[in-house]
């Protein structure tokens, strides 16, 4: 009888031990699937190589963009489009349709739903008026029609005069007005006399 009780206890211990291993394994597998599920969404749903994109509004071309590679991330909470290997953009104004403005950058990211854009790495902007801006990063909030940066901005006007905004700038997205922070510059006397009128 004592012998049977020992076998019964050993079987119970073995049974409890196997149940414990089962539940530990299941909980580990569940955690792994959760983490894999989160990771599996963070991949591009669409990849475009040698992208040439044209955007139109009522038949008028408003933008042309060229990028070596564009990736769309649509399966996450805040979908976005990224150009990791740089982008060249021409933007057109109906007032001067034959003279486009230009933006180049080594990296760009676009949040379409938020209408928010960012460009980083050797950012160069040329307006259709001939003004040239150079900075390391720039942000465009299309809903507010504002462009801004906290980086040092170097500006060359169409007449050759220069301006440096050491602590960044904010501007209307058509560059009709802008504000520079902690600025210095080299303006022509003609420009100064015109501004006094």
C-alpha cells in the first residue's frame, strides 16, 4: 500500500510539473506572438524604386518629385511615406507656372493625414523668386501654411545679398513673408533704401 501511495504522489508531482511547463510555454508563446505582431506591422506596404511623382490640382501641375526609393508605411497608427535616399521636388505656383521652386534633401518623411512634412540633411530650397535657403532640416505644416526650422538658415537673395538666421526661421509656405531668429546679414544699400520708403 505504501508503495502505491508513493507511485501516486510521484504521478501527481509529474502531472503538476508538466502542467506548469505547459502554462509557462503557452504564456511565453503568447508574449512572442504579441511582440511579433507589433514588429510585423512596421514594414513598408509599398516600395517604389526610381520614383517620378506628379501631383495635379484641377489639371494644373502643382508638384513633381524624383526619389531613388520611396516607402509607404500604411499598417501602423500614424501612416507615413519616407524617402530615405533623398528627394528632389519642384513645386509650381499658378502666378509663375514656368518657373518652379525647388527643394532637395537627403531624407524626407510625409505624414499625409496630418499634412505634415519634414526634410533633413543638406536641405536646399530655391523659391520661384530666386531666393535660396540652406539648412539641415525643415518642417512644413500644410494645415497652418507654415514652414519652420530651428537650425541655422543661410539665405541668398536674388540680388546676391545674404542673411543668416542663427536660431532658425518661420515662414509662410509661399515664402511671401518670413521671420529669422538671431539674424545677421549683408544687404545692398539699394535694398535698405527701398525698405525705408
